[in-house]
C-alpha cells in the first residue's frame, strides 16, 4: 500500500482505514493500493507542516531557490522514469506523458526565479507625505488537490511555487493516479528540502473535506470537475481560506469557410483525442461555419478512422485507454445517446 508522507516519515494510516486499487488502465492490472486517509492523517500532516513553517518561512529566499534548482535537476534526471510512471497508471501515450512532465518542470524552472517574483515595491510620495511599501509574506500551510488526468504536471504547478515563497504544503493526489505525487515527494526530499515542507496525504472525498475544514490550513488549490470545484471554493472560502478552484470546460472549435482542411483536421483530432480526451481543454464540439463542413467531413472521418488506439507504452499508439472502465462506458453512452437523438455516427 502507498504510504503517506508526514514530516520525515513515510507511514501507513490507521488499520481501520480502507483502500482502493490503483490500476494500469491498459491491462486492468492492479499495481498498487491507495489508502483512503481521513481527518487523522490530515491533522498529522497539518501539524508537521505548521512546525516546519516556523523555520522554512524564515529561510533566506536564496537558500530556498538553491534547493529548488536541485529539485529541478533531480526531475530532469528522472524525466523518463516519471513519464513511464504517468503512462503506467494513467494510460496516456508516452509522448503525451513526456509532454506532461516537461510542462511541470517548466513551472519548477519558473519557481527558481523567486528572488525576482517575490520582490516588494516602494512608491514615494503617492500623496502628500505618504509613501507606499509593498511586502510579500508567506501565508502559512497550503494544500493542493490535483486531478487524475495530470498526476505529475499539476502537482508541479502547485507546490513548487508555494514552497519557494516560504509556505509549507500538503498534497492530496488523486486516488486514481496517486503514484505521480508520491514519486515527486521522494524526489523533493532527495533534493534536500527539510522534512515537513512537503507532506502527502492520500485519500478521496473524506480527505478533501478534512483539508477544507482544518483551521490550520491557510490556502487551498484545486483542479477537477466543476461541481467539486464549486464545493471546494464555497466551503473553503466560508472558512476564511484563500482558494483557487479550477473546474472543467466545454471547448468549441470553430472552422470558418476559408479554413485549410490540412490544418483544421489535425487540429481538431489533436484537441479532441489527445490525452484520450481526458483534459479540460479538449475540443468538445467542432462547429463548421457556412460550407466548411463540405470540405472537412470526409478528411476528418478518414483521419479519425486511421488513429491507432492501444496501450500508451506501445510505439505508434495515438490514443491510449481511458482511466477506468466506467469512464469508457460513460463515453460510450454519450455516443449511443447522440445516435438515438438523430446524430449520424460516421466513425465507430
């Protein structure tokens, strides 16, 4: 079973805590068990993070940045390992996984610019006898709740910037794809960060609610579905926390009459089927304006029919599996409903 990271200790939760299987979506093989931690583990992580905050927030920014540069180097050394891990327990193709890891490392690179990012500002004589000074202070213990579809990239969008600014952090990875966050935490410690700066608590809705309700957490960042984003925002904000809550989207592709099909077709396919459609920026609807459909439909159908579906770690595969069988069934139900309502199915 995957362990939580509390301070310096990788530990299992209490024996009465249940768990869920972690699958390889391409084979349905169970590769790990993830604990459904509750408020007890969240409280332990908050106490570890709060204790570490006392010294970490007073650590010179240049010292924090030096550690962040080390972390970036460790990530680069582990690049292919991280990409393979993403493919193994999420399912996306290796090329897509490499792109995910690269985008995550780019944010770590950005975090290395903290001495500039954290600069204050002084304005003299903004009014008669009045100067204005701006200072930036860490807010305290922060928490991050990333989604299942980018188990490495989105955690790297969250905790590096928070910790380089002097905060400490609790990461609650998705229970469907928890291995990415766990491995990032191992590499984070390998880079030399002090214990308690980053903590990891695995779990599902119970752990999320415990993070929202805990008085020791000052800020929460969430990425996931719109209903849960609304829940996190409403409940956390009501408790005085700073909240960043990002939900899903419905993205339309508009093809104008003068569009070049040689450009439009791959753009539509990459948007709709990249990451097997499991991303918030996937093209959901393509609207052909005027006579654009006449030149678009046949090449789009032919290109879609040629796309290679299979395990993400196999060469030449363009579309990997969906994360779970229930996700596949849900997508299939959308197709069936569309046909029942009069849509023409041109590629099955």
